[in-house]
C-alpha cells in the first residue's frame, strides 16, 4: 500500500545516493518539484534514466547529482540545447557524465521489458545506426522466421518518480492525457514516488485514465503544480515561456549557479 | 531574390506542406516539420492525419505546438496512446505513410545525424540532443521527407554519426539492413528540393525556388551536387498559403523554427 507523505519525506525515504532513478513524464506531467527536492537533499552519484531529459535533468546534471544518464533525446523542446547536459558531456562540468544512449522506441521497449519482468525486449530498430553496437543493444534472430531483429535490455530502476493528476486517500493514483511511459516506469521499478496535483476522497471513473493501484506505489505526496513548467492536463498549461527563458540561464554557468542558490 | 514579400523560411514551409497529400498519415517531428504539416492541414490537406511521438494520433491543433507533447495535441487528438504503443503498434508495422523529420546534419545518401558533431563520440565538439523517435521513423514509415535549412556545414559528404539511416552507403543498403520503409524521398530546404537519383540514390537538386541560383545551392552543399536535367522552378507561395502560414504562426505564441527529434 502506498504511504501518503510529504514530498521531502518521500524523497528522503525513496532516493539514496548511487541509486538508479527514472523520472518520467513525456513533456506532460514531468515531476519537476520532486526533481528539485532531490537537488535540495543533495543526492549524488545517481544514474538518471529518462527518455527526454528535458529541463529537469539539465538542472539535476548541473547541480552535480548525476554520474550517468540513460536517455533518448536530450534537448529543450522547440527551443534548442540543454546547455548543462552539453557542458557535462563536452567539458566535464560540474562532473563527467557517462552516457547510455537509445532511441525513443528502444527506451520505451526497455521499460516494457522491465514492467513485464523480462530480461529484454525485441524491436525492429537500430540497424545501420551508430547506436547499434552499445552494451544494452544486441542483434537477435527471430526463432520462428529467422528475421534479424534487435534486443534491448530491460530497465529496472531502483526508484521511479512520476507526477499525476490525483490520488485518493488510500494512495490509488489516476493520470490522463499524454501518459508517456509513466505506468511502465513505475511497474519496472523497485520503489516509486508519485506526486499529485490533489488528493481527493474518492476517484471518479475516467475511461481515458491510467490507474496505478495503491499497492503498486510506494509513496504519494500532494504537490499542487508539481509539474511546473511542464503541465498537468486539466490543472495547468505548459509554461512555454519558462522553457524559452531557461536557455539563457542554462547557457551560463554563473546564471545557473545563481538559479541553484535560489532553489535551496 | 527580387520579389521579397516572403522569406526563404516561409517558402520552405510552403514547399514542405505541398509535399503532403490529403488523407495521408504523417508522423511529425517538432519544429519545421510540424509547422509545414499544420500548414498542409490548414490549406490543401484538411484530412491529413498528424501523429506525434507523444502518442497523439490525429491531432488537430489550431495553433503551432512548441513541443511534441503540448496539451493542444492531446485535447484535439482522435486517440492518445502511451509511448510504447505509438512506436510498437503504430509506427513499427509500417502503417504510417510519411515520416516528416528535421536534421542537424544530413549527407548525400540522406543519412541523418542528430547525435554528435566533431571529435569522437565520447568527447564530441558539439553534443546534439540525440535520436528521439527519428531512427524508427526513418526505418519504418513508408517514406520519409526531411525539412532542413541548407548550409555546407549541415549538408555533408558523410555524416559524423548515423542517428537515422537514409540510404546508408548507397543502393541495396536499406534492404540489407532490413529497413522496411522506402527511405527519404525529398529533402526540402530554404533553397529548393533535393531528391535521390534513381540509380545512385545520391541526393541531387530537382527544384529551386524563384530567384535562387544554382551556384548558391552548390556553395551551400558539402558534396559535389548534381543538378537534375529537368530542374523545376518551384512556384512561390500563393496568397492563401502565405496567409494561412502567418495566421498559424501568429497564433503559435512562442514560434520556433528549430528542428529537433
């Protein structure tokens, strides 16, 4: 059963130095408040997993929380580069960052394998690309047709962190709109933290909603607007202006350091 | 150019929109491809089915989204599915007619690099965003159209890193690699249109915009560009196309023409 706790307590209980952490949310429902709490609590040596690192991992990488990044697209959507991510890869600032790089299809399938309790997933992909020969991507032959396919190893994070629209007092979680790989991330992880816009007495049924039953979630914390500058459909809109303005902050180590001080 | 009541970026968006036919299914990248696809839907192709990798199928945004996951896409879609489903059920089997992609670097065989430029992979000169959905879009859509501004830095003999495969090293490579889609059919730029030569699969210039001189296109191409014998001069934007594009952009809030995955 999920425990309903404060955000600070959820992060303290679920995220430890050296953990493999997946914060998911595909443009929508990105758990920014939880990511900021990880920065405030000074976690180190994390292996961060996320399909689209987005601003949240730019911030965690710049803050020195990460040792390694497992990802498939590291840009500021519609704006340009993630400069903290680039600075870490190109110049090792504030620390070198090891990369494990995939396509979106590969990452999604790795989560599916993890959620399914399988060691790998199979897809038709990567052939001919420069990504094809890394440790978590291997050729595999179909035992039925002989077709040359690609196997990707399962993701099994220590902890998944996602944001959702709401939960009830028993910790059952409901999310809808663009649902990304949040369900797969939670089900493939050892522990999970879900921040929600609101905790309600009972969840009315929504045919379009994904439900994470309380017994699949470790901790639920009520954090209104916890996805900002991402958004929660039905509660907030994406703060596109913040994404545009992040470019200047992220580009400059001093401006970023000031941002980091203001966050504490 | 003499007649400058439109920009080269506007000409590019219009030219790219014209490449899409009504009723097609189109897997759309954000930035230039998304602008062009939405322009097509606002003009000659109201039945164009827009599919974004965020899992939004049949999105009908009234303004240009900044990201592939803006709320407007989910709210106007026929269906919203999870990310594993959009790639596994919808893209992988070859159901999508056209993949509409941007590029940071592209070579004469239409291979796309959005990963690293210069240096080596571990210590690149420039770290780009990476693959996103593009490798499988390039592999599995029935055909691919690339929309990208042309410069001799972005149009190279051989990409530094193959993120998404075009024709690999030439004829036969897609078949050998088991890529099910036909590959890139057009590269639409701010100067004109390039298409693969029938025998070599090397991209050559098949169309230019009004006022664009061939030497200019050659200067902005990093390989020895061939010009098709039947080179076409592409019609300038019509009043209706230009009005529709400007209206979309005015309603777009933050307008971006950056291309990414």
